[in-house]
């Protein structure tokens, strides 16, 4: 997902950075269909009503990745 960053506010820029960094953990050839769109949706859902600190957003990104790849987690 290539989003032009020219007009993004800092909060949107943080979400884009988390999406890009999290997606980069999975090689292109191992990504399921609609991977980035599903990952972005899970990150947005996870971030709703939560602190937007970098550490928290990175955790949300990892949990979203586990959800999209269907890796069981015990943290919620």
C-alpha cells in the first residue's frame, strides 16, 4: 500500500509507519491475499481509543500481524 505522505497529519503518519514497519516483517511472497489492507484495518481497529505512543502502536501492529496471519496470541 503506497500512501503519499505529503498531506498526512502526525497521527496518520504514525499509523502509516506502523503499517509499513509491520508489513515489512513478512516477505512479499509469503503474504496472504489482501495482506496490507487487512493489516491496516486491524491496526486501525486496535488503535481506536488507545494511546498513540510509539511503543503502544508497535504492540498493536504486532498483534494485528498475528491476527492477519492467524497466529494464536494470549495477550488482548
